[in-house]
C-alpha cells in the first residue's frame, strides 16, 4: 500500500535528483557510474580532488537547473521565486510527472501505471523496509 509519504517521494524524486540520492544510499549501479565518470586516475575510487570535481559538476548542474527554473517560473522577473511562483513550479512538475506516468492519457493512473512510475523513479527499491524510511521529526520507524 502506498502511504502519503511514499507518494510524496514518488513525485519528489525526479525533482530532488535520484542519482545523487542513490549514490548517497550506496545504490551500486549509480555508485559505479559516478566513480567511472569522475575517477580520472582510474584507481577505482574517488580521491579528494576527484570528489571536488564531482561536487563542482553537481553545483554547476544545480545552478543551471536554477537558472532554467527562474527563466520559466519567475513571472515578476525579480531574480527569485516567491511562494506563488514556487507553487506554480511544483504544480507544473507534478502535472508533468503525472502525465509521464499516465501512459494511456486518460487522466487517471491505473495500478500498473503507478507501479511502473514507482519502479522508474526508484521508489520500489525503498519499499516498506528500505532506506527511505525516516526517523525522527514525527515519523515513526
């Protein structure tokens, strides 16, 4: 059964960067890909300089996404997103994600479409006993 928390993760995962989360959680394919991409001396691990390059690449990508979000959603052109603009952005991202999951375009999600969307976003790997469970902040273990 999908709880509200899992549904929130399902829709938020594409916004948060699943690869970064997967690397942090030790997801082996994502971890190997990141090591291959940034391991310039090919020793199979990331040293401090290679980690710094990876961090710089992530920062550059984050800055580019921020710039694109401002261009698209900063309607008053003040260089930042206010609460209303952020809500428009969230709604657009959720509608986009829903549309991608709604394969037959009927405006509703079947269980199969929901499962396929969950599998694609990586939610299935963090099922009931997975790492996505949060402790503290009012969440029960």
